[in-house]
């Protein structure tokens, strides 16, 4: 796809990284489903939904013009990303994954949350130290 035919959100590093996470987590979910679908059905469903929610909130937030509205969508995306991390922890607690297996995904999520935190601060005019615009 030519760069001139991209949506603005497709240029965001956080969007690209979240797409990478979705690919990673989809593979993980397929592995787990083959092991024991009953034991992890709820966590798997939530993890799948939350990972997509991050992506959708990034895209929608980036398309908003009002700063506070953008900040809210980025904040919602950040919340869904932390939910993904908690789901990975739950899979370890349920003994269907090892900590080592989920570590690459958690590392991606730490970066996603960090980037989203910076975007929230950039657009949230109520945040401390943020100039009014």
C-alpha cells in the first residue's frame, strides 16, 4: 500500500506494535485452545477481545479532533492493554502457560502502555504539566 493511501493511525508506532501483539497472541491462543479449551475459555475470549479493543481505540482516538476525546480513547486503549497483561498472568496462574512463554507478549504490552501513556499526556489538557490549548 502506498504511503499516501494510508490512514493516519496506520503510521503510529503504537498501532503497528499492537498489530504485532495481536499476531503473537493469536498464535498463543491457538496453542492454548489445543491444550485445554474448557479451563481457559473465559480468559482466552477476554484476551482476544481486549487485544482488538486496544487496536480499535488507537485508530478511533487518532481520528478524533478534540484533544480530550483523543485522550479518552488512548486512555481506554491503555486500559485494554493492561487487561491483556492481566489475562497473560491468569494463563500462567492457571498453569497453561509458563512465565517464559508469555514474556514476549508482556514486553510488547509494556511498550504499548508506555506509548499510550505518552499520547494520553500529550492530548489530555487536564493532565498536570500539560499546557492548555
